[in-house]
């Protein structure tokens, strides 16, 4: 069994690659920049390919390398995030980056790899979106709008590629705070999360496993957020 995981350089993507390798999967991981930890993935047998998702030609080159072999699973984990820009020009530049990473690259990969996934007999695509697509904060409009676009692409693909390929999404909540998140902000978020704690990466892997193993799920969205969405909507 062979999987492509995008955004494999760190955090969730890195973790998902580790879990798949531990189960004996052949793993192809896409990353944008070299990170120290990638050496351990290579040592464990992963094939790692550098590709900047802001560049269409690099997305196509990635697909050409992946399509050379079988493919059973595609996980769209790559993500771009930064605080809202203070000027309109900056906002437009952010929107372009977010669109390319969250929408254009997954759209291209789904198109270019669909036949390989269909040929596997158990092809599955999983899109990682965000719980805020349902209640977008004004200061993160470009980020959330393009994540919502990713969700829409997944639902369209679920209809288009059925019955040979299943397509589902996972909507993470406060799974793993960023280093720049201050303690006061973290406590504010957790106070509005019914389970009252940071989730960690394991719950996302458990959701991935469910979507991998349940062959009667397509067009589904799983919220893995500790109940955060209940307080957000």
C-alpha cells in the first residue's frame, strides 16, 4: 500500500507519515522546506519530494513522480497560515498564496492522480480543512475562505470519483497550538472548548484510520475539535 501525504515536513504531516510507515505503508511525503526531522522519515523508508505548492509547475512535477507507482491514499495536509495583513495589497497577496496551497494544488493533484487511486481498488482521498469554515473570523477571511474552498472541492470530488475513489474531510480544532500562541490566548481558546484541553495529533490519526478503513464513507466530514465548534457557532 502506498500513500502521498502533503505537508510532511513537520507537525501533523510528519506525524501521519510516521504512523503510516509504522503500519508498513510505502509513504511519499511532500515538503516545502527542509527540516531537521525529515532525516528520520527518510531513514524509516519514506520517499520525500520537495515541492512549493505556490508554483503550479512544482505541483505537476510532484504528481509526475507519484503517478509512476501505485497509489492507495492521498492526504491533503499542506497548509499555509499567517495573521491577516494590514494593507489591501498584503491581503491580496495572502489570498493568492492561500488559494494556491489550499485549493489549486489539491485540485491539480486530485485530477492528476485520480486514475492511479481508482486503479488501486481502494483509493481514498482525505482533505484536512478547519472547523472555522463554518464560522469564519473576519480577521482570517482569506485563510478560512480558501479552506472552505478545499472542503467544497472535496465534496465535488466525492461525487465525481465515486464509486472507485472515496473522498472525505477532517475538520481539526485546537489540536496543537503554534509556538507563537501565548498562554493567555491558549487559555481563552480552551475555555471555549468543551473538553477543555489541547487534542494533540493522535485524534487526527484516529480519524484518518476511520476514513481509511470504513469503505462505506464518502463525502463525509469529521470534526475533531474537542467540541470547540459548539462554542464557535
